[in-house]
């Protein structure tokens, strides 16, 4: 065959895929993925691996998914890199992408809430809300304060954000679903990360 993929021949790519498919066979089988579905995910994985190292770095993830260079993007990559070694292998990629990319807007918003509920209280206090908005939009402290205040006013229904009253999970989820601009960077990142692969039979809520 004369075609190429990721810098190598089609036959070479197929050989690499079979090795990875066999390596993570238990995981792929447990997830109910067929070989064809796994191959589509591997194609997406190799497209991110621009230096052909066999793993995805944080920079490759950010550049190829068009993710903004924000602390939130780093948090999302950290979900992929659950071994915390600065790189993502095919098994990690499959496990997280298959979940992250099939989240409904509702469950994605819930994930974001959990990422910033640092004390596990089930609500976001003022400091946690500030952190969420700054990291999601890349707002730097002391530089983009008008943008921060505008976002906080949106979260409080257009009024002055009450620093003494936390935002509970159901309040945040309801508002974010009705006003998706609040979490637009996360929704955009989900769309960029999603590979051209079949989705599971049912999405979460």
C-alpha cells in the first residue's frame, strides 16, 4: 500500500496498533470496544503524538486539541495522566477519552464542579468560584478583573456576587446548563478532544 499515516506506512501503523491492542486487550475488552473501534481511537491517539514517541505529552495535548494555555487545560490533561508521570499512553488515552468525550453537558458541568470543590463540601465558596473562573478563562489576577467580575455577576444572576453565600452543586449545574457560556472553554475542549470514533450506546447524566 502506498498510503502513510503518522509518518509511517499503513502496514507499519497496523503493526503498531496490533501491539497496542494486545497490550491493552483486557482494558479494551472490559470497555466493550471492538478492534475497529479501538483502531479509530488509536488513530486519534497517534495524531496527537506529533514526535512519534509513543506517548502524548502535555504540550502535544494542548497544541493538537487547540486547548488554551490555561490552568484548566492543565487540569484536564492531569485527568488523562492519572499516573502523574507527565505523559499519557494509549491505555490512559482510551480510558479517559471514552469517558470525557461522552459526557453530556450536564455531567461535564458536574465534573467541573467536582474539580474545584477543593474541600469536598458540595458547594463552592467565593475563593473556589474565583479559582474556577480564573482558570477556566485564563484570567490573570490583577489584570483582567473586569472579566472576572462580569463572570461572577453572571453566576449570581446578574447582581453583585455575594461572597458570604456559597454556590451549591445544583445551583451551579442549573445555571451552567442554562448559560453554557460560563463553561464554554470546557465544552470547546471536549469537542476538540473527541476523536472520530463511535460513541457508547448511552451517554451519562
